[in-house]
């Protein structure tokens, strides 16, 4: 368990967060956490539903005096992005997360923490486990594989849900209530490759040290995409023949590092000089990457020069980052595209996260990507499409939550819409009349090995959620 002395009444929240952190639950590997949730429900004689997608719904009857109040849904996802710092050797697919308390922050030992969205699971479990927390009929909805396209929420049958008020706990800034989000989809590109036999000195180029981050939340912060950046270096090197090219961990995470192995007629000194000149062109305020360029043995196969050039040119031609800003909401990103993953086998595979608050712009950008890809002989596939979540002018839940917040803290909560995708859009599309808000405690650098969760904020949000349950 996490040893946190100032947890007040939130001790169970941290206990459950510690427990689920031991369970490997990367996207696509959610059976273990679903098994845990089912065992939890059975041990407490709670009604539950589990589906083939590893979604789990657990229900708890209203406490005395709250039977006539509207049912409330708490919702979060069980999967997490697996990402670790250089030099971290243990296998997150098998060993879970090793937690460290560092002052007011909880972090992991060189990996992503999984507070996105394990803290939602922990909040809900603490309420389901309680015998002294007043609440109306309570429905905890735990969805799978959110991080790879909101897959669990898309597959979930919502017909058993009674609640029409839903608090999604997948936001990461205390006191900010999200009331709308963009829709999106995953876009994959496959480019055929041609290899040939070679016998030549091999070089390795590593781009590292970039900030990375969430492709929705941080897409407007000008963060450098390591895959796009390494393509710039390969282009500058001239007639290279790629042996391998890898970068990124998830389509919705801005790549912070990329690695290329290649054959070149240039010497190491010549390549280093080209790299130094390219790096020097970065403006003073830009992110400055760490570059490692070295010889690395001998290659016996590599892409042809033509195939290498075609791939590098495709990467450089494809858009990434902010495509359009909103004309209606100042400072709001309207449409974006993130190149999140690249890898080479018989073909080059490139995975993108496309987001837009306007369906027409989403389609227009997808068609633009398709046209660019076709020009290089590549094919595009699209999946994981999810709807946006439209802001409701009249919202009982939002009004209630804002009132309780003002009463507790003497200041107004900030109500926003965001560019990142949330499962609220899917639930709003599936459940007629759903009234929902997304919120959560302070967390930092999610989807990166620097991810941290604030202890004090987690406690305050817990206390706030209990007060909201009393007031609905």
C-alpha cells in the first residue's frame, strides 16, 4: 500500500490505487483488471456486469434517505499507456507499476504512473466499498482500452444503466469541469517497402529528450514530434538506406524519442557535421532534442535508396500538430493530427490520432491524409471513430456541481470544452438525455514516464465528490 499520512478520509482511495497499480493493465491487456473488479463485486455481493470487451459495471443501492434521488454514474477507464524512461528494464506488461511517494506527488519508478485513469477506478471502488458514505443509486462504469480509440466505451451495452447523471473522472486539473470535447479516430498508414542485400557500415541515430505528452491536451504547446524530427535528419543526410526506424508508443501520445538505423556513404564525421548544422537551425525558444549518432556494426540488408527516400518524404509530407484553430472559441484547437507511432517490417506502419470538434473538418483532414498517402503508394485504414460531445446549454449536473464547488471553496469552478477525446461523447451518443461532466485531481505529464499525481488534490477532489453525492 502507499504510505500517505495526510490522506484524511481518502485512505481507501490510495489503498485501491495501490492495489490496481500492481495489475498490468496496458491497453489491450485489461483482462487482469476486469478479473479484479469482478472479484471485488462478488466479495461485496454487489450487482455487476462484465462483457467480452472487459468492460465492467458495478452497482450499489442508494443509502437510506437517498432512494428517491436520481441515480449517479461514476465512469473511468481501466487501461493505461505503457511508457518508460531509457534504462528501465522491467516488463510493464507483466509487473505492473512501482509507486513512489515524493512529497505531495505520487509517481512511478521510471514509467507512466497510470493515474490516467486508475484514480477514477480508485475513487469508485472506495465508494462501492464504503458503508458510511451517503449516496443515491450508484453505478460505477469501468471501460477498457480507452487509450487506443475508446474501444471499450464503443462496445459497451448501456441498456442496464439507470443513471442519467454521469461524472467522468478522466480529467487532470482540479477545479476545471469539462463539458464538451472533440471527436476523433485512429488513422493507420501502410507503405510497402523494398529491401536489398548490402554489406556496409551501419549507423544509429537516436533523437531523445523531447517532452512528448498527450496529443489532445498538449498538441497546442508546440512540442516537437520526434518521428517528424528524425525524418528531417534522414532527409538532410541524403542517400541513406534505412535498416530500421522506430518511434512513439501510442497514436495519442506525441513521440518524445525515435531511433533509426541506416547505411550511408558519408563518414561519421560528415554525418555529425550535417546533424550539428541542422540542429543549429532550431529557434532559441524551441525544444532542443538530444542527438546520439554512432556507428553500430554492419548491415546485411537495408531498404533501397528509392524506398528510403519515399518513406522519409512521406513522413515529412504528412501534417502533424495543430491543423486549425477554432473560429468560435479563442485559444481552442479545432482540428489536429498526431503521428504517434512508426515501425518497419515488410511495410512501414504509421499510426495517427485525428481529432476535430467538427465532423466536416474531421472528414476533410482524413481525406487529405489519404490523398497524400496515395501519392506515395501507401494505403490508409481508419478505425476507432468516436463522436464529439456537444456542450449543453442547460445542465442540472453542471449547475449542481458548480454550486457545491463555490460553497466549498469560495470561488467558481472553471467550465471548459477541450480538444482531447473523452468517453463522454460516446456515452452521450448512446444514452438519451445523459447529463455529464468530466473532472479529476491534478496530474502532470500524463502518458510519459514523468507522470505525477497530486496527493493533496486527490484528497480535495474526494471530499468534493462526496459532497456532490449528498447534493444531487
